[in-house]
C-alpha cells in the first residue's frame, strides 16, 4: 500500500479530543492550491466566508452566498487530503430555524465533502447547534466578534475590553459548548476573556485576536502571507508575498515590453523534415 493511500482525514471528534493538548493549527483556505500547500502543516482548514472580502473585494462578509461557499469548499477539499475541512455557513443560510440550518448544512456537506460546518452566534444559536449535532452535523461555533453581525455591532470592534461586558460572551461560550459544538472560534476579544473562555469550556477554543492560552489559533492565510494591504491588529505577517508577486510581474512586464520574452527556449521550432 502506498503512503498516499494511508493518509486519513482528521475528524471533528479528534479535534474535540485535543482540548488542553498540543495547540491546534488552523488557517483559512479558499483554493485547491493553497489547501495543498498547507494540508500537512495544519490540523484544520477553514473555508471562511472571509473569502467575500479576500477574493471578491467586498467590504463585509454579509453578501456572501451559499453557492460561493460550496464552490470554494469543493476546491479546498480537492486540494487537501489530511486536514479537517470546515465550511463557514454564510449569513442568511441558517438563522431562520434549526430546520433551515439543517437543510443548508447538509447541502454543504454533501456537495463539498467537507467534514464540518461553522456558524456564528452563541446563546441565540445554541438550539440550532444542538439540533444539527443530534442529526449528525459536526458544528464549529463562533463567538466574540462575529463578522456577520457587523451591521448591528457598528463595525469590526473588539469585544469584552471592559469586564462588565464579559458575562454575555461567557454565556455564549457555555451555551455553544453545552449544545455540542466540537470547537469554538473566539474572535476579537480581550486577552483575559479569551483565556477565561478556554478555561470554562470542554470544547477546544480556536483563537483569532483572543489569547495564546486558547487551544489553537487561526489566521486568514492571505493576511499572514502579506497579500492583504490592511490587516487587523491581531495579525502577524509571516511573509511578504504581495511584494514578491509584484516584483515578479514587474519583471515579466519589462521583458514583454523589451521583446526579450518569450526567448527561444520558450517557443516551439518547426519540425525538421527528414531528407529523402
């Protein structure tokens, strides 16, 4: 049996079992090629609805559709073999009722081959999370700064920076944990609050702008690679691909204008006709 044939996907229960253990490495991915690069380096690839902003230039994630998520989810699943692939449920696809959420989530799982879905919301979504998990849909929860609520939050604002604001967020954490979420994304909260949420939940926490004490971390891949011009405070750039790509394009453009590309080694010669 080949090594490739023995590769097995990480599952949602395996991620849940990592609570308090080795940190869970997570990145977003929207394409087959980036998924293939990251696959053996991370435990979890999130097809985030942030693709609306990263790929399509939208100002928020609100306009993202279910069809957009399915298309990119298919690409990430095709490009990966080992990491658990989780697909974000876009705004408007799951909030109306648990039954509607089940219909949308099962469509995503069936059409993409992903191993789980993610949805935003705490106490208000606990009933839906329980409904889904009871019916075989693994759910990653998302609390704290929830980008799909940006219109009601009044912008992308850090949460829990005043201790008097902690209790509703802690209640969200308890609710999704008890409802059966296999992990919880904790975004944009004060560091001590991120640590507290990690302490009180049985499901592992995946921090983004939260705390190093979380059970894992996630960043938007394009942000950490330096492809995005403006990034949140919590992003550390581990690369500068924007500059590298621009330099490569400048070199290409210069050679095209100088007619030095394509060179003979990049073109096809005529076939030689054998002498009679």
